[in-house]
C-alpha cells in the first residue's frame, strides 16, 4: 500500500495536481469502494491472476490505467460517443463497445451486457475487466500469430514486425457467435514497447506522450 501511494503521489505531482492521495473522486464516479487499501488489495489479486508479475509489467499496466481513468479519478468515461452508447468506457482499462462487454461476459459469466454500469460501480469488476483486457481481451482478427504493423507507434518503440502468438476466443452477441484473436500485452511490456501498448489499449493517440512519461 505504501509503495502504491508513493507512486500515486509522484504521478499526480508530475502534473501539479493538488490531490495526491485520494482515488476516484470525480463527480461521475459511483464506485462502491474508493479506499486505497481495498483498491491495492484487488489490484494485487489481479496482478497475480493475469500474470502481471514483474516490475516492468506492473508499471506498464499502471501507466495505462492511470491515463485511462483520468489519473485514477474516475471509472467511467466522461460522456462517451453516441456510436457506442451505452457501452461507453468503464473500469480501469475503459472497457468499450458492445463487443468488448460481450467478450468479458463470455469470459467471466457476469452479464455486463445487461448490467453494464456494474463495470464502473463495483470494484471487483472495475479492476478485473482491466486485467482480462490486458491478458486476453484486446479484439484482433482470428489467427495463431500477430505481427506488429507499421505505424508511428511501432516506429517509435521499434516494435515493427515483431511476432506474438495469438489465442482465439468466442463470444455471443445478439444471438450470433463471434470469434476474435488476441495477444497477451504482458509480452509487449516485457520488451518495453510503450507506444504499441498505448495503441492497443487506446486505439489512437490519446495521451501518447503522457503514457510514456508515466
């Protein structure tokens, strides 16, 4: 807990934030348990469950969720685009789109397609969805391997063309079975591919420089 609170304090101070110790205090955040002790307990359980088990894996994960949650101030996206409502970003990794929620439902058995607000309001789901996404929730095309594409992100961190194994998972949406391939982002963290991880998590350039700094 003291290690986490030190990290949080330094991250917040790096951007001159006045509150350097409290979690999830944004007006739109209705999380059921906002205490630091409960959060770090669940975070450590999730680290173990999804093999986020080395220093570099942990700090890459924390850097991403810190930005995705607006500096650990909220567990729900502010507003959200009409194109994917009501499945706006929720949880530490901002689970988004109906397919994303359906994928987590298939994994966990928890019907977040119906009770989608629970992802933002229950600490268990807020953290677990993020670990799931990190390990096996990023939707890519089906297949057995993934080659990092040529983008400005992969050019920056020199990951272009690196090969990673894919795993395939199925889920159901509106009565139709779908399949996706995914990569374990832990493996990219091992190689310190910060920008490519940001691209996988965010799908764009939002907070690209900040995520590097974190």
